């Protein structure tokens, strides 16, 4: 690994620098040797990676840990159905909106400082969420958590890319992929256990994140040393406002549409058209500024475009599966929150194992396309099987389907990031990583919003028809569009509700199959490129070299 000073000397002035200025001369006096410039040993890299994994895990699990705790939280805070939606979605919304900004800032400022700042914001948000005394307070605190989570999601990838070459990076990204999968999928289990444990309560769903985040912060301060390439800082403030603003409006439309507002009502159209217009203006701005948040030149690279398409498909599945299946197991099968979380364990284990095995295989062979395609096939097959699930499907079969999808997630999610980072120039590494994290989060949020709303509508419709068919009054369930409490319903009514939710989940996943097929096609079309074996390959601008893909 070369130092930032040596890279600067070999690269010459940045593209935006005045070409008439003489090339800067780098000497040991200008950059004296120190702990931040000394190359990291293999042991130090491993320690830093585990610190990054810990920080990523704790911030990612915050997005789903409330899934099984929300009914209790809303009862204690006297929240409405609108509050329920916002508490669930706010962290994902803010994370999605801010990841491009964090990624771009890492190209201009110190990634380590930004990473520590992101962890600090997340910790503050967790403390505020645990202290909540009203739904509005909790929603705002979840927003702060989301901003911090957006930073760790994007900057963890940047840090690993700066420490190790692409071929070795695949192995470490296997750990990152495992952290993503385990945190997203085990969140509902952790939340259910906390709520069901006497003496804890739902506030510990937030407090438990604080000590883990503090430990990750201390470890990163002690172990992480990244080369810093100093250049003039030009922050695209207008883009930083327009991109999150446009994304936020569109995600509000997806989150609220069909439930709180009509898809094509006046409010719905205002959100949709306002978001589209804001993003269109952002595209115009990004093509004109010197340091765009999302460099348009990235999307001239075929690998990046196809990888982003695949990331959207995998992101939509990774977070949506545990949230939808928590309702299937609890409302469709009558299981407790803890048991509901345990039944998703096959997906957690298979995803973590496949991510690590895939990363090691890529490190050993340097080839990654076959692994991506195999993972996409597993995801498609698993989602087709999801579509066959009904209220009476054996639980062993459901767990097997979850395990198959978990294998697909582990083989694809982080290895798409490897492909993008290997194609991007060194100066765009942070922005490219941020773009991938952004679209992964966008897919997750859109999947939760769209499929969650579809499940609610289908379950409500089937509940109404089931009550009529059983000769029960239509008002036997006070609010068919709300989240029912089976324990408080008469046995005949509870049986109707369970059957409705048990059948609705399978039909929801049938609508998701086309997106999985799009992701498969994207991964089939990606051209395999040689993974860089040293960190200089990308930084010196040599670019990836194409290799023939094996059939």
C-alpha cells in the first residue's frame, strides 16, 4: 500500500486544479511519517475491519429492531396509525436520503472523521429515541438515527476500499455482507425478545444500541488509519438539498400512498410530481457543478448501471422479508414475537455463511460474475416459492424458502459493491460507494413501503370477505386496515384474520417476482472485470481489465 503522498505525486494535479499551476512537490517534510501515513499491517487491517463491521451492524439493526415492538410502543405513547407508519419508515427514509452526501463528502474530507461523526449522530439519536415521551419525539429521534446510519452504510465501504485491493476486498466484504444480512434479518427477533423480557421494555430497543456504538467508536479511533488525499473542498450544497428532498418526497408518496393518502389524490400527486420535478432539477445541477454529489459520469459505465439495478432488487428483498414475515408468523400463524424472530433464523444463517464463502471464493479466484448469477437465481427461485405460501403451508417449508433467499442475498449484495468499486476511478470511489448504498437503501425503503401497503390492503380485503363468508358482522374487527391484536378478538374472528394474513403474504410476493427477474437479467449482462490486486491499480487510473466470463 502506498501513502497518500506517493499517490499524489504520481497522479499530478486533480482534474479541477488549474493546469497552469506547477505540480505539487511531495517530500517527507510536507507529509512527515506518522501513524496515519504508515501502511497498515494485515493484523491492523483485520482489527479495523471488525470495528467497521461492529459499527455497521449496530446502526443497521436499528432500522428493523422496532418491527415487533411497535404495537407496544404505540400503545404506551398513545400513537395513531400514522405515527406507526412514520416510526417504522423514518430511519430508512433519512438513511436513503443522506447516503449520497456522505459518500461524496468522503472524497473531499477525511473518511475516518466522517465515520466517527456518523456514529456519534446515531448514538445521540438512539438516546433520544429511548427517552421519547411522544410519537413526534420518537419520529424525530429516528430521523437522527437514520442520518447516522446513512453515514456508516456508505463510509464503511469507502474505508475498506481505501485499505485493501479489490481482490482481497471481496473477502472482507463477505463480513460486511454478513453484518448487513444478520442486522436486517435479526432485528425483529432482537426487538421481540427485548419486549417479551421482564424488566426491559421497548425503550431498550434503542438503549441497547448505545454501548455497542460507543465500543465501535473507540475501536475505530484506535485501529482505523486511512490515507487522506488533500485537495480543495467544493461541496455541492444545492445538490445536497435537492437530492434528499426529491427522494424524500417520492418515498413519502410510496410510504403513505394507498393508506393515509390516495395514490392519485391531490396530496398524492403533489408528492409524486414534486419529487420527480425536484430530482429532475437535481440532475441539471449535478451536470453543471465542479464536485457533484452523484457524478453523472458514473452512469456512463455499464458495470455501474447494471450493478445499481441489481442492488435495487436485492435491497428490496433484504429488509422487506423480515418485516413481512414477522406479520405472517404473528398474524397469520399466531406465533409470539420471539418465536416469529426465531423462524427467520434460517435466512440469517444462510445469508451470513454464503456471504463469507462467496467472498473467500472471489479472493481466491478473482472471479465474481458466476457467484452473482448463482445468487440471483437463488433469490428468484426463493421469491417464486414465497408466492406459494398460504396460511396452512408447513413451517418447515417456509423456513427452507427463507434459507434459499438468504443464500442469494449473501452471494449478491456486497459483491455488487466490489464490482462497482473496481470499475470506479480512485477520485470517485466514495461517490460510487455512496451511490450503491443509496440505491440499496432506496430499494429497501421502496420495498417496505410498496409491499407493506399491498399486504395491508390485501389482508383487509380478505378479512372483510372472510367475515362475510363466516356470517360474522363486518364490524367484528374495529379497523380492518389497522394492525389487529389477535388476543383481544373472539376465536372465530381471530381465525378469519389469521387466514387472511396467512394467504395475503404469498400473493404479495407474487407481485415482487418481476423485480427479482430484472435483477437476474442485470447480473447476467454485467461484464466480468479483473479485480485489482493492489490499491494502486485504481488510484493510478489503470482501470479494470476485462476478462472473458466463464459460462
